[in-house]
C-alpha cells in the first residue's frame, strides 16, 4: 500500500512529460494545413483549396500530385506578419481553384510543403448528365446518373459511329443550363486522327427535363476521320462563370454591403469547367478495290449542270458558261473534287475555270457538302464541238458499293461573228460593202481599174489610193479646204469671245436685262413656285438663275457660294438641305426656304447681304 502513491506519482509524471512533449511537437504538425470550401460538387463545379503554412520562407508547396485528378484554374499567394505582445509570427497562404477531371469520389492527395505534409481530402462530384434519361457522347446513356438533375450539363450525339475514313460525321452538342452563365465558351479541339470544324450557327431554345426548365444551346461540328481504326476525341469543354451562392464574400465587400450578394459582381461568381464525354469512333478503311485512286465516300451524291446560254449556241469570241454543281450527303465541301480539268476540251475550244464556291449545310442531322463552279468556254473558230460525258466516281456508304455520277456528252454550236459595219468616217469597211470615202475623196467604185500593185477596195479593210494618180491632187485640195474651214471657225470663235468680253466689261450702269437671259422677277417666281411644290432640283436651278440675274457681274457658282454670299447661318442650313436633297433624291420640303429667302439684294454692300430677311419661323400669314 505504501508503494501506491509513489507509483501513481510516477505515472502522472510520465503522462505529463508525454503531454508536454505533444504540446511542443504540435506546432510542427500543425504548421501546414489544407482545406476546401466544399466537399459536394455538382458536375463542372470548381473547388477552392487553401494551403496554409505557419513557417516563414519563400518556398512553394509541391502541387504535382494534383495533376492526376484536377486542373488548376487559378492560383493566388498571400503573406501576413503579426506581432502580438512582442512576439512575431508569419503566415503564408496559397489559394487554388481546382476543376476535377472526373466525377465520383475524387481525393485531394496529401501535399508537402517545407517537409510538412497535409491530410488527404475526399470530394464527391456528381456526374455530367441530366439525371435519369440523360445522354452523353454518341447518343448513348451516360453510365453515371444522379437522382437530381444537374444545373448545367452537356450532351453529344453522332450521326454515325462507324464511318469510313475521310467521310464526314455530324456531331450535335447541346448545352443545358438552368442558371445564368457568364463569359461562357465551348471548345472542341481536334487531334491528328480527327479533324474538327464547326458548321452553322448556334440555336437557342427551351426544354423541360426532369420537371426543370432549361435553356438549351445547340451547336453542330463536322468530324472527319483521318485514319482507319478506333479513334478517340476529347469531348467538348465548357468554361464559364456562375453565381457563387455558397461561397464567402470578401470581408471588405461584406463590411460595405452586409450579407448582400451581387450576382456576377465582385466575389459573386466562381469558375465552372464542364467536360463532355469522350467521343469514340471506329473508322472503316477503304475497300480493297478502292485502295488507290480518288476516294469519295458519301451517303448520296448528285452531279448537275446548267448552261448560259441554255441552247449552247454562241458566236466566235462570245463566252459560254457551264455551271457544275456537286452535292454530297455525308461529305464536306472541301473534300469534293475539282471537275474543271476532268473534261478534255476539243481543239479550237478553250476553258477557263472560275473559283469554286464551297458550302456545308445540315439536312436531317447529316452534313451536306456543296461545290459550285463555273467553267467559261471560248471558241476561236466557228463549228460544232463535241464535249465528252463527264463521270464522277464515288463510294456509296449505305449500300457499300461503287457508283458513278454521269453527265452526258453535249454539243456546242459556234457561229461566225457578226461582220463589222462601216464607221462614220467611212474608212473601216466590211468585205463586199460599198466604200464610204471622206468628203472630196473619190470612191473606189468611181476610180479607174486597180493596178496589179493596188488591192481591190472590196478586199481591203481600209481605203487605198494610187499615189501616182490624179487622186493625189484631189486630196491636196480637200486638205486646203479643211484648213480654210478650220481657220474660219477659229476666227468666228475669237470674234464671239471678244463680243462677250466687251458686254461683260461694259458700262456697269447698263440694265441687267441686257446681261441676263432670265429676268430677276421671273427667276424669283419660278423659285418660289418650286418651293411650294417641294421639288428640290427645279428649286435649285431657279435659285441659281435668280442669283445669276441678281449679281450678273459676279454670280455665285452653286449653293455653297450663295450661302457664303448671304452669310446667314439659318439660310446656310436650309441651302445645304436643298443641295443634299438634289444629290440623294430624298424628300424635301420647301416652305422654310421660301419663307426665309424671298428677296435677294444685288447691291454692292460688303458681303452682299440682303437688307432684311424674314425670321426662319416668322409670320406665315402673308
């Protein structure tokens, strides 16, 4: 019994040492911690991982283990220093926004930082799907489905799971969302095995699914397998921002606005990255008999042609256009062949191919490629030209057999070009026609018989004469007559110019009626009448005539010059409106201009200003 107290004291002492040792060691174990803002995530939602270390230093945690199950969308680092009762402590914090790479139970692994390790964290992530009845890639029901429908999910479907190599496959992607998305974008990159190209425009609609209304955005892509065998393509990826109803508001924002959350505002959104299911195809190889040569797999193909002119009859030098059109279901336009060189041209007929027009469309969920091309034909000589039939081989993927689209042989008629007629100068003539010579020159029909060195007029395109005959004298007299006529015309023009100059520079006091063809009163009345009928061009012409009659010695040229002469801002605006109406043929109302401008003063006062102008919106009862 005497040993009992001693034994108890030793036991308490040992326990105290262990406890103190734990207290001394606990800061080391608690120096590095990891925490998340949520452990239950919907499909595509991100999670915020906070790593915190109480040790000072500039090193970073080892984040490599995260790459297996997560994508790091963003990263921020902060440092803090605290001094309390003379004791200084530091803290380093790293915040990561992570996007899970898969659904189900996903673990945030143990991470290390300065020799310390954090604890692993389990996350439960819902699958990408609409719940019961949801579909994923290739129209197949998703393997993991949730009891409650997701807020945002993607579906994809292919029109063919076993296409031939280098054929076109239509992919329909649909994005369902019952919440507002910000800065949303969808990306579907191709790879070396599958070419990807977006076709058409997005279509937005509404759909009720599992009793919940969704906004649905439908987009189509074109997939072209580049090799045979099993092919995989990563599904489409949605990147967006969604309202963060469960996250924490920044403390500064919370102090300003309390608990108010501003959707889409500061601290009110979080990243959303959603991946569609992986796309899987099994591309069939070319059949053994089609291993070489052109290869054009399609579900259906048509080859059509049209001609301009339709009867395929042209003259030499005139163009004949052949319009070729290929339409193929299950094939992209860029894969359709160029037929411009497929038809050999007979001798004497030349062909020029215009640039082809390529387009892809969707018909009942299938891609339809179109290639339209014009081929212009020109003939050097008249005659009948035979163009052989045009054949285009293709592979029918529905019946798995080779087919040919055929255009039958056609005949092109080319007639001689129309004979040129004589020109007004009488020099250029048509073969066999009467020769028209210049006035005073003898015609070929009245000349003497041509010598052996002189070609006949009927066989020469130009009039020719013998330089040694009497026709040379006639040409000399004709030249003299033309020179005298030209000198007489020049003298008459000079006399008329001097007369006009004398009248213009004559006595300034002479009446205006002598220098103006239109009286001032008549021009003014014509202008006002055009304003009342709201006809812009007649009003402009009458106003310019009125100004010319008012200032006969210094008439303004155009409405801009008249506006500068009048120097009235209100009139300048109205005159510009009239000028614009004349140019654009727009409707014009002349009442305001007729009220503002009813008199022009031709006095020599500075600026040529009228003595008085009625107000722009003055009395209209006169």
